[in-house]
C-alpha cells in the first residue's frame, strides 16, 4: 500500500499496531469492526469464528491504528487447527506496539488468565477492556471485579465498553493512539484493511456457514476461493469450494434439494455486494477432505499460516 503523502508524518502523529486479544467469544471482531466503522471482520456465536489474523485500519487526525483482530487464545491444543490459531494470536501479541485484552465484564476465566500470561511475556503497554457492560444491570457490581483483575498496574488503563452498541470505544481508541509510536501513516485515509477482496469473500462465505450450521458443523468447514475475476460488465465472478471432513457433512451443507447451500450462497453474495460495492456472481461447491483440520498440509493449502 502507498502512504498518502499529504498525511501528517511529523510532530505528534502516531502510527502502529494494536493487537486485540482475548479468549474466544468475547467480542474481538465486533470491537474491531466498531473501531474501523466497517463490518469486514466476521463475527459469530461460536469459538473459532475468527481463524486468521486480520488487519483493520483506523485513521484519525491524531494517528493511525493498525488493529490486529486475532483468533481467541484457548487451552485446547488437541488438533492442528487449534494449535495454528493459538500461534496466530501469540504472534500478533509479540509484534504489536500495544496489547488490548478484551474480557467479558464480570467474568474472568482460565483462558483470560492465559491471555494475560501471554501479554506478560511482551514489553509493550497493555490496556484492558471490559466488554458487554450493557448486560450488567448494576454497574456497581463491577467495582470488586475490577479491583480483583486490574489493581496491580499490569494494565496502563481500563475501559468499560459495549462493542455491539459502540459505547465507550472512543475513549479506548484515544488511549491506543496515545500509546503508539510517533510515525507517519502507512495507509491512505479510505483504506480499512490490507486484506484482499478474495480473502474477504472467503470469510463472508464462512460466516454464513458458521451462522447457519454452527450446531451441526462448528469447526469442520472451511472455504477456498478457486477463482475470483472481474468481468467486463463489472460483475465480480467468484467460484468457491466449501470443504468438509466427511461425506455426511457434505449432505448437511447442501441440504434437502440443495436449499441450504442456496441460502448460504445468497446471504454471502448479498454481504459481498455491500462490502465490495458492485454486483457479484457466486457459485459454490461442497467437497470432502478427510480430517483437514488436523492435517498441517491441508491447513497450509487453505491459507492457515503464521
């Protein structure tokens, strides 16, 4: 990406990376989308919705934040996919200028402690954000919780937020910028991610799979874009394969008379039209690769890498 030469690069302007980290399902992707002001990082009700480190770009007059949305750090390392997701989260922490740990207001788990321990191994400043405070009927009940988890100076500051309602995120944004190094912007104003449309298409298809089949196939599906081309009429033509681990799962994705696959494709296509700003022709296939989520070679083939 080419930086904007008109963007301030001297004086107090700041630019750097901030890793949004936490256990699964605390709202990391929702927070990144809220800060960026663009829904591009998929979110869902199940752990492992986010499987890649995704960069979101926030540009303000005072600075530019390069947000790293990360997979949830979790204790389960039984399968190759789980280990890869943990590596991606740990690598993001190691390279970030600022670490932002997101937790659920009023709840601290073993995996939250795992995230804190990982942050402790890095020298960057750390912030703590308590998400879902809108679900707390009595905010005063959070005081003893805060005293327990954030009274030792480990975090430079603590914020009470609701990522879903965008409450409290402006103060968190200002705090992140203040902790970034003085540096010129790396991206122009209107860029919100460094990920390609090809990658985003993959994620939007997988989001629909997670939303509609989370109970039946929570972790056994992934998506591969086979072709992505812009036709002369301006339509983005996309052919994608949905990979599952067993033949029985293939039938679940397709559904009776192909209705499930048709519904998934239609919803994903509408999301792409909204994000890409042009018409989309999407064709989906369902394929089987036995135990792909525990196969290092398959993970590399499907784009899961450090």
